[in-house]
């Protein structure tokens, strides 16, 4: 045997992302791509004085005499592959991950061993497609010599490596500052795609829909796991997009999908967890159980997801999941049906949802989630004019309080209670409940959204922007979340950032009334009244929201169409929703007409009556002309609003 020797070396590991998936699609094409990949990489190894130690299928182990040569070789490889991939469909691209570490190696014959080799091999999977990850000693060696930024990712605990390793990324010119699909040292992210209903009876669709919602809720209880909200994943219902594209759009590490089949009293649930970068299956499992055990499946899936994604589940999180799994199955089935109808948001579907939730409560009076579902129905019924606001608010409040008596760990109930407390102008109580909801469910996008609005209405714009950004991160394809972030930028007078969110929301849903209303507000600030009026007319044709009509009246008045503004004023003032609810809306039109005294009088009345819309209105830039008036300052103080 040859004698072993030690030396200092830079070790590079490379690997094709998702090669096994490519072979499944077309073995012949995959072999051609593999040969092309080998030819391109080997020419770069030679050009940068690298020694090929081993070629293992689609992977290479290469030794260099210096960190600089290794990194120059890596950047050259990624540049060539980026040029090669440009314009090709995803399935024809060759995407390589590269890891580099500098350290002692033990060589014997043609092979090398040691910690340097092990660490380099563990760095490679951390790089995203087309990425390069290096250890700190490599980063220190090359930082000022390669012409590319070297960004710290954090301390990672690597398998079979005794101490944590500081990991850095070499940022190529075409990469984003934080690339999609890059593994994070802390919070992992997963998307639960809508489960397919393959039951013989299509009326069992509610079961697949309900299980999707329940899986999202169950996984959301795990603090170290970010779970994408329902509104974003629903966009992929029936999609032909591949997992890689979905994971990139949602910025997640993994995607969970599957199917539900019910036959009589039996249920089969098939699920698979798929790596968002390589598209390889992390695990696949089939559950055949009695229908009464359906909630136990949720708990088992949560355990499997946490284990596969190496996410620690704390004891209290596990207890919450187990408690959900112990619910009365008959009541929970009705709860599934109720949420199925509730998600449709029509008056008829809300009435059907109410019947389901009431049935669940009748079946199991201790079913806390059914109380929350019923409260949510009344909240929307009141907000959309399907019943009186006062009656809806009263019923929803009582149901939420009952739900919390039954289970005070429900994030949904705490968030709903926060909304009721805002109506009562109990701002500190509302904030406490929003924070409790977020603590209980760190993936609850709506809680972050409502909390952002709460903060913005209090004049705390930067904190509001932070909360709204978190809502967008958890629900990235929701135009509502994009418009919420728009509103917080708009209130903060950051109009360029606001416009960017507006354009983003427009791409998500060009027919969404709130998007047109948001865009109109930017046009008003830019003195583009014709464009503002055009957008407001689109918004008012799609929605009966009084605020949209009021701002249309304001824009008409400012642009010189005072007759039309007064007609809009009369229409609002005589509407059944007049009185204290419409006072701030009417004040906006007075401002457009230059009638500041009348506007102040209406705002004063709204403050005395504790209008629940007042805070939303008077932080708006539309009221900036009043801010020099001490009476307006007094209104802000009485409403508990910080001066913008």
C-alpha cells in the first residue's frame, strides 16, 4: 500500500440538482446532458489547475492548491452553465450546486480523505441551483480578489462535523440577494398544495378541501416551520406547473401534495413531501384508515414533515396538534363542510356554512373551532351588508369568547377577538390579542395582516410595514396581502414603494377592486386626477364599498367637477349606511371641495361616536392639509394615533 500523506488543499464538491428526476423524464436525454455537463466542468478544472479526484455519477470531487483557484473555477462553471441554460425549458437546464472548503486532507494513492473533504461535501447541498457555498476560511481568502460579493449565511451544524461551520455564499451577477430555494439555517418553509379529491362521490370534495385547510393549520402550529397560506396555494389547484417552479414562486424548501379517497366509512390519504429544488421525494406515505381516524392522519403527517425537514417540534406544539386530532369526528366533518362553504364567500354559501357550524356545535358543544367558524360567518355577513353590522358584531363577539373559554390556544379565536376589541376602541387589548394569535400560530398570515392594519391606524408605520411584509411572505400570491403592504407604505408616505406593491397586486389579480382603489390613491398624490378618477370608476363598478365612492367624490372635487362631487356626497349621505359609519367618508368629499370646517365637524362627530373607521381615515395622506390645525391634533390624540 502507498504511504498516506497530509497537505493543505481546497476541496470542491459539485452536484447536478435533481438529476434523478431528469432521468425519470428521459433517460436518453439525461445521459446526453450528463456528458455535456462533464465536458464543460472538466475543461474548467484543467483551466484553473484543479485535479479531479473522483467522478461519482453526476457529482465531482476536485482538489485545488488554493482557495482562489477553486472559487475562480466555480464562478466560471456557473457563468457558463447560466449562459447555456438561458432560454431553455426548465427540464432541459443543467443546474449545479458547488461547495468549497480549505483544510488539511489525507491523501493515499489517487484518493483524499479527512474533515476538509467531509465539510466540502456538506456545504454543497446548501447552495441553491447555480449557487456556490464556501466556508469562512475560503471566504476570507477570496473576498477582495474575485469581483463577486461574498455574503454570510450563518452558522450551520453539518452532519458528522463536530463544531458549527460559518457558511458564506458567492453571489453571481444574475442571482438575487437571497435566492429562492436556498436552505435556511433557521426557519424552513413548506407549501401544502390542495389535496385532490379522487373519491367516487364528487360530493366528498369538501373532505379534500377541509383536510388541506386542516393540514395547513396543523403544520402552522410548529414555530420553526413557515407554512404558506391557503389563498396562495389555491392558485395551483389543477395546475400543470412543476414542483420546482411552484417552490420558486412561493419561496419554499419543500412542497406537500397528495390525494384523498373516501369510500363508505373508509378513507385513503396519500401524501408526498417533495424537495423544492431537486424535485426529489423526501418521503411518500399512504394512510388507510376508518373515517373516524381522519384527524389522527393530520398529526402523523405533521410528525413526518417536521422530521423530514429537520424541524424541531416543541412539546407544547405537539400537544396542540394532538388536541386537534382528538376532536369529535362527526362535529369536525361538519366543520370541514362549513369551511368549504365559508371559503366561497357568497351570501348563500355563508348561510350553508352557518348551518354546518351550528350542526357541529349541536353535535359537540365543546368544539371550539366550530364556534370560531360561526363567528367568522357573522363577521363577513355584517361586513358585506348581508345582515346588520350591530347584530353581526354582537353574535361574533359572543361566539369568539365562548371559543376561548373552550380552548384559549386557538390563534383564530384570539385574532377574531382582537377585531371585536378594535370596534370597542380598546386598542391595547386588541394589540395584546393580535400578538397572542401570532405567538400561537407564527404562520397565520391573516393575523399579521390585521396586526399591520392595527399598527398603521395607530400611526406606527414602520412596525406596520414589517408586519405586512411578514403577511406577504406567508401569503405571497394574495392580492389582499400585497394591498395591505401597499397601504402601510402609502400611510408612511413612501409612494414609490407603495406603487411597486400596487403593480405587484395588479399582476396577481387585475380585476380586484382594491387594486384599482390603491392605484388611484397614488395618482391623487401625484396630482394625476384624470387617471385617479378612471381607476376609482373601475373600483366603484366592482364594489359598493362607500370609501371608494367617497374618494371618487374627492378626486372629482379637486379636478374641478364639483357638481359631480356633490352628487356623490348626497348619494352617500342618504344611503342606509349613513350616520356614524359614513361620517369620515363624507369628510373626505368636504376636503376635496375645500370645506375644511365641515370636514372637521364630521370627524369630531365620528370621534365622539367612536366610529370604527375613523382611525383608518385620518392617518391617510388625504388629510394632510388639516395637520397644521390644532383641532386635528386633538382628534389624533383622542383616537390614540401617533402623529405621522
